[in-house]
């Protein structure tokens, strides 16, 4: 398996990207805490948008946009999928045909089957084999 090493800045964006569509809590510089689904973020400025949000008082909001200068903490209780471990498992079935891109949290099998936390992209018998390995991995890790 070949692994392409990311710079610290890309690694930060990769970690933030892994939280998209997951529940996060964001604490602001005013002490407010918003908990909701991370819908997206501006990669350069680190502004965030949350959906289905509750604040610390129980108020509900459809969307909350939080600018980076107001963010003091971002946290989640949901652990990200261990893509490195998944790449190692795929390597056992597809020796020397697996590349892992940590900054994109993407695995490429046989140069044509793409694996992310969201699933497997590709068609044919080999893609189905990768999909089966992916689904078993997800079932084992409870993600």
C-alpha cells in the first residue's frame, strides 16, 4: 500500500472534512454551544454551517452559520472511520494495488475503484469485492 503524506494544513482540512454530515458541537467565543450536523465549511477561512441545530438552551435552528473568528472549539463524540486500517485490509486482498490519500481520506484500489467514508464508487466484480470488504469493515467498527 502506498500512502501519500499530507502537510499539517491539509491534515487539518482532512480531519474537518471527515466530520461533514456528522453531529458536532461548536463552542463560540461568547460561550454559546451549538450542536448539529456539519453541512459544510470554507476550507480557507474555516467558517462553518450546521444544520438541524440546538443551542445549549434547547433552542432549535434549521441552519447556523458560524464564522471562524467566533469559534473556540469544535468537538464530536462520533469517531471517524479508520481509513488507514481499511486501506491495510484492502491491501491484503489487493496486494500492491491500493493507494491511500490521507488528506482526502480516500483510498484508490486498482487505479479505478474509489473508497471514501461514504462508500465505494466503481462497477464490476472487483468493485463488488471492494464493496463487500468495506461493508464488513463498517459492520465490525459500528460506524
